[in-house]
C-alpha cells in the first residue's frame, strides 16, 4: 500500500486447478520432468498479469493501463507477446511498457508448435509466429521459443549483470540467440544491472547464523559458525578440517559433476598436504541423477560428506558464514548470489 498512490499490492494469487501441484511449482521433483501442461499454466499466468491492472479493485479502483510490467524469465515470456498481439492492437496498454529480465539464457522455454497451435492453445493470431518461432536441434523449426519471443516483443531487456549482457551477445554465450540480442543492443534496448546483496547477508547482523562476527572477531566468529554448521548437518566436528560448500541447482551448468568426480581424491590423504582433511557440503535440488549421487556419497562417507537434496535459505546463510571455501565450478554464471 505504500506505492502507487496508496493503491500498491504486494501479491496477487491466481486461482486455477492447473496451479495446484503437490511437488515443485515447475515440475515433478522425482522424475525431474516439467508438468505436461506447463505451457498452458505459464500462458495463464501471463494473461492474469496483464488483466490484473485492468480488472482488480486496488484501493477503491483499478490500477489502470499506464503501468510498467517486469517479466522475469521464460515462464512469463508470453506477457510482452500478449501485450503486442492481444491488447495494444485493440487500443489497450498503448502507453504501458514491458521490461523483460533474463536471469539465465540457458533456459528458454521451448515447445513443439505442432502440439501447441498458436490460435487454439494460446489464443494468438497466426502472425505471431514471426516472433514465437525458434529453432532447436531436436524440434528444428517446429519450435515455440518463449524467451526469444519475449526478447523480440518487449520494450527493453535487462540481465543480472553488465558482463552477462555482453556475454549473451556472443556465439559462445548466446545459446542460439546472439543475433537477436545483438539487434536489441543495437537499438539501445539491452542492458545489465548488477545483482545486489541485501544487508541480511552481513555476518555482523545476520539473524540466521550461530554467532555474529565482523572484521575484529572474524576467526572466532567463523569458527563458531563452522562448528554449529557441522553439528546441524551431521558432519564430524573437527575445527581443523577444511569445510567445502556448494549451494546451487543440481545440473550440468553448475558444474556439480566436476566436484562429484573428485570426492574420492579430496577425502583421501595422499601425503600431499592438501587432500584428506576435507569435508564437503552440498545443498541444492535439480536433476535426479545428481541428487542420487549426492545421497550415495553421503551414505558412503558419513561425517565427511553431506548431500542436502533440497533448499533451505537459512542453511544457505549458515554455509556462507561457516564454510572455509565456497565452490562454484559453473560452466557459466550470469550472477548468482554466492558469486
């Protein structure tokens, strides 16, 4: 209520059976596959976002057409498409603007066009194919690319860092979209804003860690946080061992396989003064293959390896405060919080 002339709103919930899921909001946590009706679910979410300012009573009236939409990632990539082909051509949202934010270009939201016709499934005219059609090594041109469509139809593209805005314009970092993004940049409509870190991550005031500390008592505070983290997650309480931490999505891009491949080497004392006195803490969810590998590694190395399959933001705070080293062997990294 503090914004929008006291007509602000923090959350709007969309009621529909398709959003009721027992597992993850994106897909089945056991199989790692997305839900079969995801395209419909995200199309409905995009339409709901477009309708909300027009129909919801916020503080006595509707918000109106003069607004800015911030659409994050491919799941709402259809929002600027609907604004262009459904609303503006009928005189609605003429002055509205849509800023599309790319957090990770590796995830684009691709679906077979033959299975999901534009008119019957998405309620879009056939001419929208010029923005929605993409290419894929498996689907070839029978491909709807939601992220690419958003880039083409939005008013401005932002990324999570200035460097990433440059990287995605290269053949190596563009994931097949370098040319489209170069065109956006040429029209001065592509930029990057560096991700910030909120004050809650300061070990001086962080309410989630065992002991707050600053520069003056860094060693004492970190040792206390390390000891508490080891105890909480079932690791041997050894102050002299090097505690390595990984927190991220369990997928190839994050380089999980590079760490799991050397677990045995890390834990074996070969007299080199480096390996042997090591504990490894993993936390994340994602591909079942990696999740099972982490569980197996923990089972074979009790007290030395923790494979936390899942995510707890409080544990992430404690990892940052208590681990000796944070591992980030990513294939590429737009700008994650640990980074």
